[in-house]
């Protein structure tokens, strides 16, 4: 796929994200947020250290205060080049100094802080030692929806990533499957994702025959045979945003049962998609898809949630699962991916990324959901 590179996010974009995060933290009763290198730091500031080491790097956010990035002196030049650097105060520390004391000066001695999930235990324990009166909550627990609602630019990037994954599927359906190892087809998929613009390939599941009954099967040395159902689940990052799609193909003509199960999963996926609209609880998407499969007698063979969020990572909140009462909001993006898994025989999964619109949902994957026959 060709096309112009997307416009980069600006310092103002990152400032708006940091201000929103600090505001949401205050509304949740937190003194602020502490964000270590990882997807949250990249999303908030545009800064991704070239290597994550034992040296403390930490973004400190609090409502009404300027954002501060604590960074090792030797890494400060890289941090200064980050897109969000113009709206950050950099507080660098040198080897031999105490980074926790430097960070403690920025915190409330008795405050409760949200901490990014990627924060190393040694750093959190160091802060607790410096400020025994502080307490902490994981960011996923405290602000699970922080990155969940995407803006227009993010939606464009997610749509482009989805289109690239679709292009990879259109190519892979034309290659030979029979007589080749799963790992060979997985390598083809990875190469196609990169050809169509992915900088990072996170997974290429190729699960043939009985391996298809394992939802997270790792492609191996099994030789794909005629008569196999093959689950393909693949994705990664393109321009910093994720793709994730699943299609199930068949090598040669399927049996009546295989076609029936595939049609059932396709019907369930459609039901899940049609349940998407603003104000509906996440669990209702799961219920809609699961009911179709349960009513057909395969309820115990649908063994995972219906979906997960996607953005700067390929798995993040919100989750389409029973018990998740978070209402859907326009701009949320997540997978709808029901499946049926018959141990020792085969599995079927169909997955699209869906975004919530003002009055429903829009698919970001648009390849055929009917059963595709491959050679």
C-alpha cells in the first residue's frame, strides 16, 4: 500500500492528552499520575526511550501543575526531541544521585497516585521508601478508559492499520496452504503486514486442523493438510496504531458441519457488531454474540471474551465481557471476535475491529467474512 505519511501529533496534541489525563485523575480522587516508559508515556508525550533500563524515567502529572518528565541526564537529549517536549519540564538526574528523592519533591507526601502498568517494581518501591505516606493504584484500575476514546486523527490511523491488515489477508488467501508448515504461512503473513506498512508485527496465529481449537495457538511445524480448517489471527502496529483481525479459511471443500459452525460464528459476529451503539454497556456486545452461539448448543465452546480495545497497543481497555458495565462512547475502538473451538477437531474465529459512531458502529476490517476456500 502506498500513500502519504500521516501528520505527526503535535506538542499541543500531547499537552491536551496530558491535561485530560491529569483532570481525569483528579476526578477519580487521585493526586496525580506517574507514567513510566511504555504505551502510556508514548501516547501522552510522544517519547519512547531507545532502551528501558534500571535508570528512572517518569512522567509526573497533576491537575493545575505543569507536566514534568524525570529523566536520566544521559538520556535527556533524546527526551528533548520528543514531540511533546516543548510542553514538558524536564528534570534530569545524574548517576550517583537519588532519582527517587528528586521525584519525591514533585509529589504530595500523602497523595494517592495512579501508576502506569509498565512501572518497574524497584521504582515504585523506591518512591514508597522516599515518601512512606503515598499510596498507589495501577492505571488500568484507576483510569481504565484513559486512552479508550480516540480522536479523529487516531481513528484515521486505526482505519489505515485495519486496511493494511485486510490487504495482507487478500494476499495470503492466494498462497498455497496444503503441504506447508503453519510457521511458513505465518512468516508469509508477517512479511505481508510489513509490506503493507506495519513497523511491528505482534502476532501471526496460523492454527490448522485440531490446532484451531486453541485460540492462542503459536504457529508451529504442523504441515497443513487438505481438509483442514485454518484460523488466521494477525496484527501489529502501523504508524503507532494497532491492527488485529481474524479470518478462518478452509483448505479444499469443507464438510457440512464445518460450514455450519463457520456460518454460526459469522452470525454471532454480526450480532455482536449490531449491538454496538453509544450508551450500550460493553457486556451487551458480549451477550449478543454469545447468545447466538449458546442457542445453537455451542455455548461451552466459546471460551473467551468477545472483544478487547485497541489503540497504541493491540490489547487494551475496554473489554467486551460479561460484567463490564462501561457504556460505549463514540470513538472507542475494539474487536468483536466470537469463536467456537472443538478440541481435537477444529476451531473458527471471525474478528473485526469496530469503532463506535454517533448512532452505531463502523467496521475497520472489511474482508469477506464468508468461509474462504484456499488451496
